[in-house]
């Protein structure tokens, strides 16, 4: 768990890769990690099936990342799920675990949710309701961030996150959590705060009620509409993986439950609650 904690700290979206294919032994390692990812379930009990690596050449016609934002990625990892909210959540969770395992091993990754060529992944689909919501660019990160990365990072405000006390609240007072009141839990929530999200929108909101964390999503209808599926559920699944890793690293045990408190904020959608307990050494 501690290495996953440092992977969370280390991970950044990589958009410029070294211009070289995977070494054979690294391809094998990739296969092992993809197998491992197919074996785990998200918090709502769904696995991702048919996780596969699709190579791309640098030829323009074959590029997977569109608009040329992603440079020289040797390939992309895709998985197959169904387009329901719970499946999207679990896809986010499983693929973020995979991202962190790849980060631990020093591969560069980038999530692509909207801007990728779906036709290149058609061969992975076999049923009518099979759906690939997002893919992961993967490769060897270029040491120096190119100017292009810097510009995109600025545009996406990638380096900043919303202030802690505008994401995490006490319930029912709705006051932002004061980290001094909950120093250990604040460290866990910092790990949620570091999670990647589509356009860096950070839709997660967490409410602490005694020893329970209620997780909500600040849903943006216009944004999701634009993308033809509810991408913010992927973001929420990603956030849940960071939350669970955070709880485990900081000696909390937890139980997931579905017990929404009564909340009068219409733009917040309830996702799940975690009843937590801290085990001091
Ligand atoms: C579901 C999802 C979809 C994303 N889609 C794209 C994309 O299409 N193109 C892109 O350049 N970055 C994409 N990103 C990366 C985000 O812009 C990035 O995670 C965010 O700005 C935070 O930066 P960081 O990952 O460096 O911490 C996506 C991220 C997520 C979680």
C-alpha cells in the first residue's frame, strides 16, 4: 500500500512519450498488470473484461489520440464494460488501480475519455451493449515535459486542485473540514484530492458524519452531455480507488454501505458511504 501511496503522489498525466515501442520484457509486464486488473472488482461489484493493449504507429491515419495532443504513445490500453453508472464507476476504479501499478513501475500514463478514435478498438467489442468509455495511453515518459505538455497542463489547470475545504465537509454543519480536527483523515482526503479527473473538474465531494464518509458527485449536466456518456462517473470511480488506498495506508478499516443522509443540495448525486475505523499501533 505504501508504494501505491507514493504512486498517487508521483502520477501526472504524461502527454509526450519517448519515441520507441515497448521492450519485450516490459510488454510482458504490461500483460501481467492487465491480467491483474481484469481480476479485480470495483466497489459496485463489476469487473472490466477484455482489457487489451492496442499498439499505434506514428502514422497520422493510425493515431488513436485525436487532435495530436498525445505524442508518440506506443499504445493504448482499453477495457470493455457496459454504459451504466455503476459499471462506469467500477471502470474508473479498476483502470485507476492499473494506472497506479504502471506508475509504480515508472511507466507514463494518460487517461483519454473523449478525444480518442473509437474505431481503433472496435475489435474488442462483441455484444451490443459492450462499451469502452475511456482508454489509457501508456509508454515511457519523455524526461522533459515538452512545451506542448506545459501548455495543455496550464489549459487544463492540471497542477492545481480545488481547495481542501471546498471538497470535504462536516455533516450536517456543511462547514469545510478543518484538517487540524482530523489530521489522519485529512491525509487520506489529500490522496483523493490528487486524483485525476476529466478536464480536471474534480467532481467529488465528501461529507464526514461521525465515523462515516458520504461520497457525492457534483454532476455537471452540460459537460456530460457533450461527451455522450456520463464521464463524471469514471472520475468518481477513480476517486474511490484513491479513497480506499488512502484509508488502507493510514490504518483505517472500512465498510462500504449505501446509506445516504438527507441532503438538500440538488446538484449533488449520492454515490456511496464508507464507515471507517482507525486502528492505532
Ligand atoms: C476520465 C478522464 C478522461 C480524460 N480525458 C483526457 C483527454 O481526452 N485528453 C487529455 O489530454 N487528458 C485527459 N484527461 C487527463 C486530465 O486532463 C488530467 O487528469 C487532469 O487535468 C489532472 O492532471 P494530472 O492527471 O496531471 O494530475 C482525462 C482524465 C480523466 C480522469
